[in-house]
């Protein structure tokens, strides 16, 4: 058996090496590549993807998995071998289910949809995007049918991003969340003018910002000998191995939080990647448990640590050094208020911690209704605007600031958005557990002491890589799946303090 396992590992390591090469090309595309390189790069990426897929989905991979599965589970559910076989079997079953013709059709439809969406958003013309959205929905329905589901086709799609998640389990979470947030949003709206973000707005030298965020991520524990930070239009993290996990950020001259919290967010993702055991490199155990668990890491560092008063107390002297004169009179409390201002907004990516999950709720309602045929594509903008009014009390003047704002649907991703909310919920659960295991940890950032916090995450989350399904991991380390209460308590305590209610 050991020989067969070595054979499987060798095969998977080759596939992973190809995928890692694709990731380098993808990183380069967003960070360095001149526009003229687009066509050749797309050809290289698709050739590598085909190579990787045909090697991975080959019948021989399936035979090895079948012959090893029982042996590996016999070594104990927590063993490397058992986790390896569970993960590779899940991936293999998905890979062989979708016929190559379907994959090709899906990929053609999404590249056309991305172009159409880019133009439609620019012109704020939903009608021009509508046929593409319809095609994406139809293809996703077919995909769900091929992958299989019990209650809703949405479940099959969700499972691609958050293994094990279902609509039936998400629904009560969203309901509770919306009910808990509504009164909070009202209280904040009644005191809208009492918190200002002027302190972090307007005229910050961008080279100084980049220097600052490099200093910050290093202090958090990001290892520059196993990664680097660059700038790109949309910040992202990419892992080639645990020895090379890269992040990007985006500076905006007039809005310091873009680079500041963009970097801390991506750093949270990257710490997860850098913290995965090296023996998981080039195995199916590399990477995070799911998108939701990954997002719990980025949101934990960005919001729970990065937007706390102790963090602001530590940050303030760094800001004074980088931006002479700008912060001389500011107090940590003023900085804390400035980076936590809450207000209903049209754009999801600009939303604060309180309103953010309502943006996800709205997107979730729209995409489940569309997929299940309860909402027609032509009526989607009207649905969007009516729900914006109910949830936020504001209505976008243009679809570009409403239903057309996000790229995900044109990428073919239906069922992706809920992972953002799951990440937010899990981040608060992690903080709650840390209160028990590491009393006093919330004050540590004031002294720039981040290592004990990172150490806890390493030990309870990072060390497992992709060995467990998200719910298994949460049960094991937190004693329950995703819950709404810790998050609601956290935002209520924080924002009642900030806004004085
Ligand atoms: Mg993220």
C-alpha cells in the first residue's frame, strides 16, 4: 500500500506543480504584465489547465484512490494519509463529473460575460448584460444537475466553495443576522454625524502608504522570506507553496484605509498559507479548509484585530512617522472612530462591518431567486433596488452602483457570496474562543505583540490545512459550526460604544 500511496503522491505532486506554475502566471498577469501580453498569457494558462486536468482526471488516479481509500482511513481519521485521501477523492469526483465539452462551453460563456459585464457596468446598462446572466444561470443549473444535489441546485454550487454548506443551513443564519443588525443600523443612522472618518481621508503620499503597509504586515507575522507584497488593481493573495505566499495591495491617495486594511486583510489570508505545514506542499491538503474559513482569517486580522482600539494605539505612532504633521493632534480613540465609521452604502466592497453582511444577504437572495426561477432576469434590477431600500434605506441611481457592481456572476460564480458572511461569523467565533484560551489577548496589539495571536491561529486553524471539511474543523476547534451570536454581540458592543447608545 505504501508503494501505491507514493505513486499517488507523485502523480498529485506533478499536478500541483503545474497548478503552481499557472498561479505564478496568474500573479504576473495582475502585477507585472503589459496589456499586450493578454492573449499569449490566456493561451499559456489554458494549455496548463488542460494538462493539469487531463493528468488529474485520468482513470489511473481514480484507481489509485479507490485502492488506497480504505487503507488510509484505517490509519485513523486524523492521520495525514486519511486526510489526504478524503481531500483527493472529493476533488477527483468533482473533476470527472463535468464533461470536457461542458467545461469548454462554461469557460467560453464566462469570458464573453466578463467582457459584456465590464462594458455594461461602464454604461450602467443592465439590459446589455441580461442575456449573459441568463446563460450563466442556465449553465450553472446544468452544472448543479451534473454535480447532483438533494434540496436545491444552489446547494451543489455552494459546495464548490464551501464544502458541506447548504441553503437550508444558511437561511436561518441570514435571517438571524438580518434581524439582529436592523435595530443596530437604526441606532447608528440616528447618530450618523457623531463619527467622522476625515482623519484618514485626503492626500496621503502613496509611496509612504506602501512603506507603511509593508511595515505593518511584517509586524503581524508575515514572513517576507516566504512572500512579497506588490500593488495591483484588486488586492489578492496567491500561494505557490507554503514557502512562497504573495499578497498585493492597492493605494488610494485620498483614502488611507484602502491600502491599510486591504493589506491587513490579504495578510490574514497569507498567514494561513504560510502557516500550513510544509509537508502539505504539493498535496491536496495545501490551502485552506474552504473560502469561508479562509475569509475568517482575513477578516479576523482586518477587523477584529486591525480595527480595534489597541491596534489603533499601536498604529498611531507609525502613522505620525510616515505622514509628518497629519496625526500630531490625533488620539488613538479618534483614529479608532475614523476607521470604524458606519453608514449605509451602495457598494459592498466599501461597506463597514455592520452593513457588510446585508450586502451579502441581498446578493444571496437575488442569486437563489434567479437560480430557482422565482425571479426573472429582466426583473432583477427592480428586485435589487427595492431590497436596497428595505435593508439600507437608500436606492442606487444607476445599476452600475446596484446589481451590476460585482464581477462574480460574470465569472460564472453563483454560490460564492455566502462564504464572505461565513468568514465574518467564524472570525467572531475564533475571537470568542481566544478569550477563553488566551485571556488578555485583545490588549496585546497595543504593544505590537501579535505573535501569541498568530500562534493560536497556527495551532488551531493553520496547522490543519485542508485536512478537514469546514464544519469538521469548526466542531473540532470551536465546538460548533458557524454561529451568528458571537458576531452580533461583537458588533453591538463595538458600535454602541462608538456611537454612544
Ligand atoms: Mg478575502
